[in-house]
């Protein structure tokens, strides 16, 4: 049994004091209050309990005084009846309120200490109540529609500071993701996916389609012109080497001036030819290139031999040791670039995200149909989550309450509602006294 206030040296008196010491006061003394709010609530609860107990004591004092007066009629009789009924009402309501949280006076009276003894059942009932009345699709849908999430989202995104906050959070997500993506297992998974996709993709037909697209759009001519001009520039940069090579290959008996003249004619003709070929898209050789390219594109798409050869080359590439190095470098480069862009507040990526968010806010504000769609999406999402997680919510509440200590559960609930429950005791004292007075007056009139 929990000890009451210190005994004064008399063992029997100490035990009696421990017995009659109010259970609520012993509980308050042994309970550790964690937060300032709990401290305030405990203080208010003690104050209200003292007030309710004071009314009971006042009714008892008045009753004893009326009994000692000796008169059972008139005003004294009415006061006695009122005080007696007030004590009965106060004691009855004290018992009812106390029985919720503990055994009154520590006596194991049946159907008392309801909250500690039925804690698990209360948790299950609370979970079922929340699931039925709060995590219910129709209720949630009505609340979400009334909240107009699209309007709130548009107003929130209209603030530049909020958009920057979104991009900062995006950067944090990218950084956290990069740590996961840098894991060797993830790298291996990326390589497996890449290799699988490449192995499933037919190289020759894809190359044929790309080449057809280039020929149809004339894009290959641009590449050809760049190649011709590059070749001309290379020949120009290496004229002396070519001249020397011609001299070495020429017979010894050919005069050097003749070699120079032959070289100048050949070199000049080649340079003029490359210049004309690069500048004239209607040159017969350019037309021949078009025809050859179109024919090769068709053969890439339709020729079994070229398809087989393309697959052989692809397998050789995938099996090459440097391919793994390339994939690792590609993956590392992608993640590093993403992290750098996400960390830099002035990066093109973050600026584009902010612009996209601002544009989305404007569209949500100006387009009622889009706003209505966003609201319905939010409703569907909330209802889906409610349908999928209703049982989990109820189970979470029930299991959470089950893990609570019985005494701690009782304390938590009493701190929340105990102050208001003391008004039941106060009202019971007042109403009981009024009822006793009315009964006395009626009895006097009838008698």
C-alpha cells in the first residue's frame, strides 16, 4: 500500500493515516509529470479536487452543527436535511468519479478502476471509433473538398520564399538519394538494367531508323559538310608533311621542281574539290551519298545479315571490360551532376523548378477546371489512403494504448479530463442539497 504522510511516531495512527490519505493525493505525489502543460493540468486538478472536497466538508460541518442544535423542525430541520442530502450527493459523485481511475479508498470494489482494468478494451473501442467516424471516406472527402486544397496550394506557392523552400527540400532529397544510389548494389543494379535494355534492343533496326530520320531531314548533310571541312583543314595543316611524303615516294631520277609542281597541282585540286563538295549540296557525289545512305538505312532495317552482325558487335561491346568502367563513370557523373545542381541555389535545375512552381500556382489560380481536378485528385488520394490504412490506424491506436502502463494511462486521461469531472462532484453536492431541501419542504407541507 502506498504510504501517506509521515507517521507521528504512533504506528497505528500512521497506518490509519496511510489508509485514509486521499488516493488521488497519493497518486499525484508518486507520478512524474513530464511537461509544463502536465504540471499546469495537475495543479488545476488538485485545486478543483480540494474545492470539491471542501464542499463535502462544509456540508458535513453544517450537518453536525444542525444535529447538535437539537431541533429537527423549522429552519434548523431544513438546514439539516439540505446538508445531509448534499453529503450523500457529494459522496456518491466522488465515488463515481474516483471509480473511473482507481479503486475508491483502495478497496477492490467490483466495477471500479474502470480505466486501468479495461485499458485494452478502451483502446480497441477508441481505434474502432476513429476508424468509423474519422478515417471514413465520405467524411474525409467532404472535409478535403471544403478545404479547397488547390486554392491553398496556389496561395502557398505564390510566395517566392515557399518556392525556394520546396527547391531546398528537393536538394535535400537528392543528396539523401545520392548516398543510396552510390551504394555498390545500386550501381550493379543500374548496370544490370542498362545491359538488359541494350541486350533487348535490336541495334541494326534502330540504327536504320535513326539513319532514315537523318536522311529525310537532311541532317546527314550537315555532318558530311562538317567532315569535309575538317578533312580540308587537316590537309591544310599538314601540307608540308604531305609534300615531304610525295618527295620520298617519287623516283630518284625525277627532278625536285617537277615533284613540287605535281604536288601543287594535286594538292590544289584536292582542296578545291573538298571545298566545292562541302559547299554544293547538289553535287553529284553528294547525291550519290544520299542514295547510298538511304539504301544502307533500308538494309539495316531489313537485312538479317546486318541484324546478326549488329548483335555480334553489341555483345562484344557489352562483354568488353571497359564497358563496366564506362557505366560506373556514367552513373557517378549523373549523381554528381544532380547533387551539384540540387545544392546550387542558382543552378539551372533549381531555377527551372521554381519557375515551374510559379507557373503552376498561376494556372491553379486562373483555371477553375484545373483547380477542380486537383481538388478531386486530393480527395481520391485521401480516400485511397483512408481505405488502405483504416485498419492500420485502428490497430495503431489499440496497440499503442495496450503498451501503456495501466496507472500511466489512468493518469494521462485524468490529467486531460479530471478537472472537468470535479464539477460533477460539485454539482452533485449542490443538486443533492437542493433535492434534500425540496424533499424536506414537501414532506413538511404534506405532513
